């Protein structure tokens, strides 16, 4: 499904969270047991488009664009946070009448999933998480290796300057090390850029990148719940990822030896885009 078809077949819904009403893009596909899929930075729910045909045969898929991403609202001068994104997901579940779901998360989305697991551990989550599947992301912030442009975006001086000049060429260059092949980069960088720049969202890049600081601030909460949750976990991991690849998988195996980990040896940071058939097979196993 092309990104235009994705946007045309989905819907913008109004949700109340974070003290405001926001329009959030949602894609719904398939039927059966609920499954919620949360995307990464700097893209959108369209990251899952190549995976969902197989998943939709037996699952009712719910795929939101997080606040500031894709076709959802992108408020300027806003303090974006992982906690608010978790609020968005909870508000969406409430609006959809979902009381139990599997949760699949990639990149930025893994932190959202960790916060939701923490809320469950606190007895503050109204939805039963049947299982959580993680794809490449900074689960352990101390060994997360951000790309240089991400570090620059975090800088209070450089960040706004980069957001002011960012364009498709710069984004494609920044994404290049995170794909295993030039062919995959060429196939997907344009869609990632369109997701970012829709509604001038690229001007907020320095605001969205704050999730890296969130991870550092809440590292103990999010990593401890990962290691003590009773929710079944599974990891599907691109090992060539320079940001959170083989070194992150090694930590996962060390700290969570009983959790299944599917190692995709020839895949980098974007398993849903680089190896969708294998990702779908792993999620359905």
C-alpha cells in the first residue's frame, strides 16, 4: 500500500489527552485478536505497511501516528514526551473499546511500550497487554548509539537551526547508515521524508528528538520493568543496526535470557521495511 493509499484509507480521530484535544491519524486493518503497532522516529505508522497484510489475516490491527508524526497533529513549540505518547495510545484504546491487545513497537515506539508496561506494573493501565514484541530501539539507553544528526538536534542551539533547513536530501543522508542496503534506503527514504514533512512536521525535529532525553531520565523505570514484567516478551532484531543493533541484542540476551530473540543478521535499523516477511513470520510464530 503506497503512503497516499495509506493516508486515504485511514482516519483522523479526535482524542483528548495531555490536557488538549488532538487529531490523531489511525489505520485499522484486518479482524480477530487485537494488535496495536507503534512506529519509530522520524516516520509514521506507514512503516508497517509491508508487514500488515500477513498480520491482518488473524488480527484486528490498530496503527496510530503518534503526536508530531505522520498525518497526526504536529503542534509547534510543544514539549513532546514519551509519557504523552503513552497517554495517546491509552486514549485511543479507550475510544476503540479495547480492553486487551498485543503490542508491537519499533524504535521510538519501544519507549512508549516500556512506559505502558510500567503503568501496568503500577496498576494504572486499564488494558491487558497479552504480549509485547520489540523491534530495534533504545531499550537500554546507556548503550543506545544515536546518529550524529540526532545528537546535533538535541543541542539547544544547533537543533532549531537544523530543523529550519532540514530537507529530503539531508534526511536521506542521515538515514543512509541505518539501512543495510542502498536499495532499501532508496525504496523507503522518500516515504519517511513525506511522513516527517507533512503539516510542516520537519520544523519540529528538534522537539521530537527529546525522546532521547526522556529515555535517559526514565532509564531505571523503563529498564527495570522490562526485566521484571510478567507480560510475555519477544524481540525481532536487525543485527546490522548501528544505533541499537547487535550490541543491544547482546544486552537483551544477557538480561532477558528466557525471552525469544529472532536475530535478523542481514538487517539494520528498519526490520519492518527491510525484511517484512521475516518480521511478520516472527510476530506470528
